[in-house]
C-alpha cells in the first residue's frame, strides 16, 4: 500500500468566485471520509505494475488529439519534451525513479488502480473531483493554493519563466512542503487525473453530498497544474483542466484514493 492520509468527513467550499466560469457557482459540498495517497504514483511504484501486470510502459504511442490538432510543430515539440520520460522497455529513466510517473492516460491510471486493488484487497481508485479539491485545500477555507493566496516557487514545481521550458522538468516527490493535510504535490510537478467526466455547468446541478460528476461526457479532468504550468490559475485548488480522454503527456500523472 502507498502511504496515505485520512481525509476526514465533512463539508468544504468548492470552486472560486474569481476563477473561470466553470469554477462557479461556489458551493458547499459534503464528502465522506476517504484516504488519499501522500504522493502521486512514482515511476518506481509504476514499474512493479508494468512488470507484474504486463502493462505497456510509459512511452510515445498513438498521439493524443491535443497534439495532432496542433500540426507538425506541436508534434515535434511533444516528442522532444516527452523524450526524457520515455521508459526503456520495463525500466523507467533511472534518474526519475522517484519522480511522479508521467505519459499515462486515464485508462492507464484506472488499470493501475485495479491492479493495486487486486494486490492489496483495498478498493483502490482515483479520487473524485470533489475529493481531490477538498484534499488539496487541506482545511484552508477560501484560499487559492494549497498553502495560501500567494504563488510561491518555494511551494511548488511550476514554470515561472516560460523561456526556461526546455531546461525544466519534473522533480522528485516531496521536493516541496506538504499541505496542512500532509499531502505532497497537490499543486505543480504533474497534473493529476481524477475520476469524473467534465461538464462546464456541473456545479450548478451538483448534489450536495459526495458528487461523482456527470454520468458520461466527452472530456476528462486533470487537477493541480504541473511543471509546465506558466499560468498561475492552473495551480489553484479550484482550477478544472479539461482534456480529451486519450490525452497523455510528460506533465500528467495521478495519485490513488480508497
């Protein structure tokens, strides 16, 4: 089992009045007690899954829609930035063993959860969007980031200077302080898959207790921002980043819940 913390049952305020339109209306949500992994899944942890389950390793496969829609220049940039995160067969890059795993699709994250559940007997899954946001906030009410209201390079791995993109990258887990719940990397380093489908208007109709997201949709959600995030909004607790289900990148990983 990965190290996890208990997130207590109770209500929290979800969304942001000064955020994007899909972060409104701000509303109170009740969430049952659950456990969330202290860190995103690392390459070292994912390697056991790849070897024991025979799952394909992180690499460049069928290019996702977010890349092909941008033409050859975007494909070239994607391949260049992804290269340091590509595994050699079942072995991750040795210098990134304790970095969050990347180049994983939503379906890969689900497969890992199912495998870990079979190994541990625990109901391992991805957190819901509401669970993720409650955990990211760490009990702080109305704050923009997991640590407070001011963006701080000492608190997260993001891209304060876009001109440094080619020299930047992921970092080891726990490279920055945890939030008040003891969770590391809830902002920056890698975006994290959550379980929900995306609906821009979902908050207006969201149930007040344990929302699970829409029953279906065309887009999925990642949360928390990543090492390539140059927009401060992306690192906020409330930001909802929508992507096609086939998306994968050098800046998207996940963490598990139960």
